[in-house]
C-alpha cells in the first residue's frame, strides 16, 4: 500500500475472501498510509482476474493490480510510465529467480514483449529464469474480456488468451527483494527484510545485541540473553536466562524458557517454548506449546499444536487439529 501511494495511486480496492475480517481489521481504511481503501468480499473464490472483474465498475483505465501475498522492491510509477509509453494492453512486472519451477515463467522477446508463458515447469525445462512478479498495469479493454461471475485467473487463463488474440503484454523487470510470503519460510525472510530496511541497533542493558532490531516493546528478560543478526520483538515477550535469539521474529506474547536457542525462526503470537530447546529454521504458529529439551529444525508447526518434551522433529509439517482435539506430538 505504501508503494502504491508513493507511485501516486491513493484509491485502493482490496479484494477479500478467506479471513477477510482479520485483514480488514489490520488494514483498516488506509489513512495510516495516506490512502483511501474500500473492500470487495468474495463469498466464493473468484480467481485473480475474476476478483478484478467483480469490481470493474469502480475502475478507471489503466488500472494497477498487485498481489497481496508478495513483498518486493517495486517502483509503481515507473511501471505505469513504461505501460503508457509502450502502448501495450498489459504491462507485467517480472523478476529473476534461481528456481523458476514454482512460478509462472515468462519469455520476453528482444523488445521486452511477452513471447510465451510456462506455468511451473520443471527446473531443467524452464526456458527462462524470469517469473511473473504479480504486479500488472492493464487497460480497460482487457478487463472487458474477463468473463463475469466465474472463477478466472490472470496468469493461467487471461494472459495466454491475450497472446492468442495478438494483444501485446510488455514486461518490466524489477530488481531487489521479491518474496512470495504465502510460503512459510519466505514469510520469515520477508520479516527479516523489513527489519533490515527499517530496524536499528537497540540497547538492552545486560543483553548482548549485534544487529538491527524492530522492537515494539522492551521484552522481560533474564541474565545472559543474546540477540544476533536481524530480530523482531513484539509486545509482552518474555525471555528467561541464557537465551540466544538469531535472525528470528518473536511475536506478541511469546515466552521462552532458559537455555534455549531460537535461530532463523518465527514464533507467532502466544507461543511458548520450554527449557533447553533448539529451534532452527522453524515456524511456530499462534498458541503453540513446546516442552523442555525439544529440537525442531526446518519445520512448520500449526496453530495450537503441543510438542512433547524430549522430542526431535526435522522437516516436520504439522497441521492443527480441530479445536476439540488438541494435537500432541
């Protein structure tokens, strides 16, 4: 939203469906970023293009469309200017990635216009390392092509159709950070990127701090606590003696027992970790409970899950159970 306002776009429509109430509470009316925000609710998923079609009566031409599940360095005004100059029907932001197999791959010609698409190819079969970055500028005639009241997708359906019709799609390459935060580990990397951009070195008496931090409230902490690298600290965080926190994010209400190391991890709201634990490259969802002497590595633990004492889990992905049956592992 800040990038849109910076680019000169202050009227924003947010399309919502799943967890819309939480999203609306967090984003509010947009005044905190200088924008005016209204919401469109989808009782059933409409797809990326179908969601735009549903609000088409409110849209001018051209319109900027951004995915809400990416963090990126992007100059919206530059993409818009490029779109106007090119005369294309659509301008698409693209970015280079090491492994394109999880994304929509784009092959531009020598003038930067899209020649063809490839949806989530095998790594060795990808014809390009440029992928769709989820930012578009599109003309009104493109919106008119989208069918009404049906689930419809930009990348999988609309853009290939435009190429068949001979309509031009221009690419605009962006550099710097681009993260799909719908994936747990990239969500963590996105948090660290924000700390890197907006954090500062903090002073915590009695603690060793080496690296930038964003700290909403000073935590309650014991003796010999160390923070290394980029860290985020929310409100009401409690750390006991001899904790080490490395490149990690501790959200509101997190409590960590003594002699525990948290490295390259995210502990979401009200998670509790016992004594003498080692939590590495792991996401703890809200209200998790981890017993004493536990090792978790490269794992994602669902909301409300309880990990028993003396457990060791590597590469685990544990989904939450129904509320009436608390999960224990």
